[in-house]
């Protein structure tokens, strides 16, 4: 019976393999047609242009990293700009005398022929850099940098979209994955975006490193891309605009529409998104704002768009940066909490070193986070102050048509998150104290045992000496 059962299993498995082989052969036969269709669906239609005009990056300076900002701005020659003294302005703001923002002015490449403005070595492909210093909280200084790309760089996303790809099978670990034209284009686009962001990240790390430069957000910074389209309108995407899927603009989830007639949408990352700290601001080239509004900024071109947005949108990016700062502290505290739970007390020497490092990291957090938490909570509770000079974005929920505003949602959720994190920090402090006491107790017991054995040895030696003296 076992023989027939085994034979039946073999024949069954053989049939499964034959069926899978037949399906694979059928799939491979249809690949050329499928590839052609996918390439056609995801290519840019005639007359369309997709341009990444600029990238905002936020860096935050806590009490432990504030010195880096002073040193970096001094090296770049930005502490004294015009008639104002930026260092004095920041120091007074951190002392609580005022809140607000300070314009660093445009920064151009070192080899630029522009006769005005500051100059510095900028990342390749960056036409110029606009910078703002925000002091919305006393203990946190935020710098928002808008890297404006040159004409060649801003059109890089079009290259993989118009390229023809052929399906292949890729081994990822123990799994084989079919990589069709759509997947290959999406990967190429993500690689281009990542490279552009990394260039800007490295510039910040080299010149004015702060809190996010430490890599707490998995080497990401809070960012926002600004993308324009000549034909499609992200405010009202058609289902046929398949190429917009590749840049994340044809998914209704996470898309927020600007208030008023600005013609802009803001795409927020979804849960589990690899680009969890990146926003996408997008609009149709001919629908964004009005000619009258843009005429004061330079016209309907990259300079006009980015110039207007550097004034009207920068605080939005700063608020996103503060929100991601809260996320970063959440990651820090959670990591320390999990590391305490995994502490192995069997290796006492290793445990002592671990606790010392843990207490050092906890000391830094306790010297930063409580200030930030108290100030950020007060800032979020003051709704009028929180939303001042902010372009808000809204979305409509399903059949109820309820309007939800993005920064009102961030404001409210931040308050709940702050309360939870303060409780987590209190619990972490208690856990570290208990672990430290446990290690000290074990160390003391070990010392006591050592002393006991030493005492026994001394007693034995004493007895031996007495006996030797007695028998002499």
C-alpha cells in the first residue's frame, strides 16, 4: 500500500510540474505582446513633459546638534547676510524672545555667472538653492532647503518612461520574481529619485549636519518633491493615465488637494511605503496658480514656480519636518525599549558595557525630548499659530463626503503621539533603572562570593602557617 501511495504522490507531483511548465510556456509565448502593451501603457504620451522642478529637504537642530548649524552657516558665509545678523537672531529665538523664519537667500553654484547672491559648491544638477531657517519652537531650529534642479536633471524621470523594456525573471532570495516593463520602469524611477535625494542629503551632511544626518530615519530626511506635468492634471487624473502610476500620482489614497485655486495636490506616503518620509507636490504646468500671481515671481517656468513656492509652501515642509522629528524620536525610544528587553544578564561584563551605552543614549534623549515634547505640544494646541501662513490640503472621505484637512489631522495626531511617547520614555527610564540595579546586585554578589573564597583561602593559609610553625 505504501508503494502505491508513494507512486500516486509521484504521479501527482509530475502532473503539477507538467501543468506549471505548460502555463510557463504559454506565458512566455505571450511575452512579446504583453511587453509591447505594458511599454505603450506606461510611456509618456506626445506633448507631455514630466519635470522634477525641485526637492525640499528638512534638517533639524536639537540642543546636541545646534553647534553644527552655527559652524556650517559660518563656513558657508551665511551667518551675516545683509544688514541682519542671523546668529544673533537664532540665539535670541532659542532663548524664547520670538518665533518665525529667516530667509537665507539664494545660493548659486561656485562656478555660476550670477552676479548676486551667495555661492557654494552645490550637488551636480542643482541650478540654485533656496534656504530658510525656521524657529517655531525654542529648542529646535529647522532649516528647509529647496534644491532647484537644472533643465537636464528635472527631466530625468522621462528617460525610463519612454524606454522599451523586456520581461525577465529575477531571483530575489529564494523566490523568482517576474520583472515586466512596468516593474522595471518603476525601479528605474525610484533609483533616479533616490540618487537625487542622496546628492542633497550628502550636501547637508557635509555642510550643516543635524539630527537627521545621524541616520535615525534609516538614512532618510523629511523631503518633498515638486513635479509638474504639461498634459495630465494630478488634481483630476484619468484612469487611462497609466504612466502616472509610476510616479505615484494615479492612486487616490494619500492624495490631498490644495485649498483655493492653486491647482496643486500633495501625495503623502502610505503605511509601509519605503519612501515613508517623502511628500510629492504636483500640478499641471498651465493650471498651477494664475498668470498674475506668477508674474510677480518670474513667470510660468521653473524659476517662477519655485520662487513662489519657496515663499508660500516652505512652512508646510517645515511642519512635515517637525512631524518626522516626532517619528524619529519614536523610533529612537522604541529601539532602546526593545534593546532593554533583549538584555542577556548571563554575560555580566557585556551587560555592564551595554547598560553604560544605554544610559548614555537615554541621557541624550532626556536632555532633548522633554523640551521638544513640551514646546511641540504647546505649538500643536495653539491651532491658530500652527496653521498661520500654511497652505492646507484636504481630501474627501468616501460616500460621506466628509472633508479632512491634512495639517489639522497631523496637529491632532501629534498631540496623542506626544502623550504616548512621554509615557514610553517614563517606562524606558524605569526599565533601565531596574536593569542597572539588577546588574549591580549580580556584580555585588559576584564580588561577595570572590571575597568569601578569598577569606576561605586566607583562613586555610593561616592554618597551614600555624601548623608549620607548630611542627618546627
